[in-house]
C-alpha cells in the first residue's frame, strides 16, 4: 500500500512533466531556486499544446503582447511577434527560444511519456515511471523509474484528445487527421480532395477556411452552431511593444490584478443601462468593427448585456452568410455567447459562401456512421477522401487521469476523482502530497490568459516548495474541507457567468460521454484567485495539512 519503491533516496528533488508554458517556466524556476530537477516530455520538442495542434490556420486568439512570458526581461526584449494573433508555428518557436534562453532544454527527456506516478507513505517520495518511444528505448534502454520529492504535472488542460464517439471511425479507407495531433512528418495536401470536417469549435473554425481554400469540396459536419467573432489579428503596435519592454515585472504584476490575466486592447466605454436602444446598437457596431464585440459594454457580463451581444452576433451571421438556410443553421440558438468558448475568425462564415463548402447540420441529419468511403448521415452517404476530426478534448481532468496516479494509502486519482475533479486552488489534491497540477481544473484556466496563469501558478507552487524546504522537506496537501469549499466557490462563481451552467460544454465535462458533470473553471477572476493563493503563502498555508518529513529524506 503506497509502497512505490524500496529506494529511500530520491534521484532528484523535482520532476516536471510537460514543456509548454507552465513546464518550461517550472524547470527554470526549479533550477534557479537550486533544486536538482528533471523534465519529461512526450513530444520531440517543447511547446505542449502549441507543438501538437499544428493544423492549418492554428493561431492564438489572445493578443501576443500578453500571451507571453514576463519573468525574464531579455525574453521580453529579444522576441518580436509578427502579428497580434501569432500563429502556431511562431508560438512554438517562441517557446523553444524561451527554453533555450533559460538553458533548460537539456534537463528534458523528450519522446518520453509518463505512465504512472506513485507516492510512498514510507519515504514520502514520488516514483515516476516513464516510457520512452520504442525506438529510443531500444537505443538507450531509456524507460526509467525516477524518484523525486516534488512532482509537477504541467501537462495542460487541453492535451488529451477526446476519442471520437462515432461509429465506424476505423473503417474509413481514406486519410484521417485530428487537429489535436496534426502530422509532423508530412505536409497534408488537400488539393483536389473531398474533405469532411467534424467539429465547429475553435479548432474547426480555424481549420475549415484553410482547407476550403484548396480542397475540391468541404463538408462541414456541425452539431452545435457557435458564436464566431472577428479576431484581433493585425500588425503589432510598436508603442505597446516598447511600453511592455520598459518594465516587464510591472506588466506581470498588473496582469495579475485583472479579471482575465490579460489587458483587453479595447472595451466598451458605456454601461449597458446607460444607453438607449440606438446607443446600444451603435456601441455594438463599434465593438464589432473594433474587434471587441464580446466586451461591447463596460459591464458585458450582465445577463441582459450578454443577451444583447448574443443577439447582435446572430444578426451578423445572417448578414455574412448569403444563403438564408445555411445562415439559419449557423446561428447559435441553444446557448448565450460565452456558454461555450467563443471562437474567433475573420473568414469563417464567409467560407460558407464558397461553392465548394457545404454545411451538414447534424441536429437535422445526425451522423450514423463513418464508412469505408465516407460519412453516412440519416439523410445521405457523403463520399470523402479525407476526414478531419476537430472533435475536441477530454479537458482538464482528462490529462491527469491518463496517468496512473496513486497517492497516500494507495488511493488512486481515479478513485479520488470518481465524481469529478476535486482540488484546492486548482493546484493540489487532498491525499496526494507534494503533487502539483498547474493548468488543471478549478483554476481561472481558459477564462484567463493561460500564459499569465502558467507563471502565476508556478510561482505559487515554488513558494509552497520553498516554504516546505524551510521546514525540513516536509510534505503538504490540502485538507478535504478546503477543497470542498473551493469546489463550492467555483460553482458559485459559475452561477454568475451567463450560460456557464446551462450550456453543454467541455467546461463541465458534457462533451465526453459518461464523464461526471462538474463545472471545472473558476470564474471568480484572476485577481481573486491570485489573492487566495497569496493569502495561503502569507498565512502559512492555513487550508493545508502539513505532514512531517519522512524519515529517509
Ligand atoms: O474542441 P471543442 P476544439 N459528432 O470541444 C464537435 C482551445 N483552442 O478543439 O459542440 C459531431 O471546442 C463538438 O460539437 P458539440 C479553446 O479553449 C483555442 O475546437 O459538442 N460533432 C464541437 O463542435 C477551445 O475551446 C484555440 O455539439 C462532434 C467540436 O466537435 C478548446 O481548445 C484554437 C462530436 C469540438 O469543439 C477546444 O477547442 C483551438 C461528434 N461525435 C482550440 N464530438 C485558439 O486559441 C465532438 N463534436 C484560437
């Protein structure tokens, strides 16, 4: 029970799994604070989500000014973004640059998956079992079990692709691609091909227009229509860039005082109730043209303001799509703006005006199965050469549960989270001492700027670790009542967000059949979250249980 290894001495102090925004910074912080640290990454390079999601059109929709690191002046000063919405390749290159600048690349074993992590009650150590890619294993015998005192799973919130819940997926004889796992070893050529795309979330909305530019024809299989609003894309503003470079530390501090860990480039100046009908419409038009329609009013979060914005975007969809029947089907009617992640594109709806693009509305004619030659719906069989699955992720808890994790007294994470994820402040779980889960459930997560969150959470984690070190390598985990309180607070904060609890979305696990329904994103805002973390550090971790140092460490 909880006996991971007979070894009493750790191989290293800290293990970091994953090398996206959080993982790179965690490795840098561990080393800077004098720990012996190792990293494991299943990809052959750094980047995390920005490594894998390399489908055509993949780009960020948070402004590059702020979707970046601020912990190192030189990283801020030496990097030049080419666009306010950087593309996938550029962001991955940026992360490689940051990792090299910090000198942490050599700490990472690439092509290596972490299979299990087992805590020992006797030694207080975590045994991390890794599986190197077969080729690498043959060359180096690289499968290992490595013991550490602190384990950081910087594995991201959207890194476990959802298995498509469609009959016959494997029967298809043509080419099959997943946006979440785009091939690296070839350039996918859609020219002259009949392509089907399943899924119209953020990934589908980005990939569909790119494929439509070259494919013979594209069938878009849409189950739920989504809000898609104009992007922030465009040339960087040199004045903003130089102001950020002046004092990156101050920028970092300011971002943590905002609601979303971000500085919106624009926001409506008026409150919703200050304006009459004509004033509201003018504000909405200005915001649409200015690429900030979701923030058209100062208090856009009010249900009535949100309803007005939702209606306005519905109207825009009808204007942008020429065929009224297609437009009608593209209009989201079953949830308000923000109930699902709002997608961004400047060309998505216009794509449906092209003669080679056809919308298949799955609410009317559901998919029955994927066949050898295409997709059969209740109305027809559509022959295809290529199918692209933009069907999303087993988000938040999925990546954690994909690793076989065992904590105190033999308790597995699968048991602990049988009714959905439980944790405190989105980072630690009762019964799993010294295990840290940045970017997982119950943090501001995707309702915030993930780059700001990565830095903030890793700082919080290392403040915790340093505090423990000052107490002789003690171990810590949150009390059960603390995480119950935090889950309740997360739920209460969601009640104030229009559509959060009434929409079927991946935020609550509703996209994965059989997944427990728990709203997994903290909606109380970044500042409030950051303040709660700081209060724990300053108050000596009152919501946690401190376990004495294990005899051997
Ligand atoms: O995944 P999704 P995603 N039959 O879950 C449909 C981030 N991101 O990869 O809505 C038919 O949003 C599903 O339909 P429905 C961002 O946080 C950011 O697009 O469940 N359809 C939906 O349309 C985002 O939210 C960026 O009815 C099926 C789609 O597949 C998150 O990643 C870019 C189906 C899945 O949409 C995930 O986005 C990309 C089925 N069996 C991603 N199963 C940027 O920064 C699923 N669907 C820009």
